[in-house]
């Protein structure tokens, strides 16, 4: 791996899953394969946290973690790769990268089966991992929503591998004209390059929720969606983006293995993804493996479903 800083944020409070605490185990499993001298961590509170009238479950813990992560990011050498935890573990990472560069110069590519673009008013569950992108666009409670130089503009956002959207998310994506690169388009790694070129950005932030992958490729994800991308397609796309644009930062999130043995079965795939984010670039040949990618339009149902009894 090339020089990079790693920030482990084993946050689980943003998840709506009854098995959310497996995300702690997932983050720790990945940490075990990171270079110790370049790896830092955020002490995530054990408490679930309170909504405090915001409409976001566990808001108090989520806002605290964002503050703690922002403090770590301020002293780490870029690029920083955040290791979650749920997708909201990357909130401070994206905000820091966007605020650290001239306006409009950073595009965020959100590799995720789901849009994560519900608002408080459209979320069926109140779980914040389904609202992270909307908060990055500036729509969310104080302490979570991006403001000022940290706010991402919708023109700088690309949803990649997205194939499950709630109705409110679909309406918002269509209304705002947000770019979506569907799984079938990953057959050509340059499809994402062209999407980012259209933003006018010179650098990219790459957020990877592991459920962007086809469920046949990885077991330890909480919200699998069929017809995802293969590991080869994902890593080819990441390398193509890094070849064309400067890497402003990245994240790998939502690893929730059932057991240590199950984590071990998935780690080889995860390390390939991390390698594509951090390894020195060299000439590559785009993968010809398209067996797990089918051109399916984003459909209804996302991670943001009604909450289980234990989080109501």
C-alpha cells in the first residue's frame, strides 16, 4: 500500500439493523491488516445515544463521533482512508476533504447499493446511515449536516453501483439531476471517469459501502442487494479514477461479519479494495468479468427500512 493514513471509526449507531454492533467487529477485523504506524482510531461511545428531537435515531452519539473524527482528520496526513462502521462513520471524512480544497474541485463518488439520500422527513426508519449523503448536501440536523465550505453540491456527487432507492430518494435524485452510474455500466471502467469529468472536479473522494458488491462476492454485509458489481469491476473502476484524478480521501464501510471465521472469508476481497485505493498505480487491463453485473434500474427498497423493535 502507498503512503496513506487510516482512521478506524467503529461506529454502529447510524445503522438501522438489529445486528448493527457487528460493524464494530468488522472495523476491528480490517484494522488487523492495516499498517499500525499509519492507523489511528476514534473512540466511539458505547451508548446508543438519543434522538433529542431531531428525527435521527441515536443523534447524540452520532454528532459526538463526527466531532471526534473531525479532530483526528485535522492532524492526519492526507489522503486519509476511513474504515467504518456504518456509512455515517465517513461523514467527517467527506466534509474534511471537501472543505480542504477549492470549491467544486472535489467530486464524491458514493459506491453503494443504496442512495443514502433520504432526508429526516422522507426516512422510513430514522436510521442515519440512510441519510448521510443528504446531510453532506447540507440537509440535516445541526451537528451532522455539512455547512459552509464543507457542504457538497449535488453537481459534485456521483452515485455508483446504486440499485435500491426509496421512493423519496428516487424523486430527489431525479429532481436534482444527480448522476447515477448503474452496475451494468461498470463493464467499462471509464464510465465513472466520464461521470466525474462532467463535474469539472480535479480530485475525487471515494466512499465504498461494501454492499455495492454483488452478494455472491461477499457475505458480511447487512443489506445485500442482487445484481451488484464484481470485485474486479469495483477495483478496476477505482484504479481508473485514481489514474485520472487526485485522491482526496476514501472510506470502506459496512462490514458486518457474523463471526471471526466469516470475517476471514471476506477479508481477501476487502484487502483487494483497499489495495486499489492505496497501492501505487500501474498500467492495468480492465477486467472482462461481467458475470455478476446486469443492467438493472434502481428499484424501491433501501437500507432505510422501518426500524426493528429494539431501536424504536
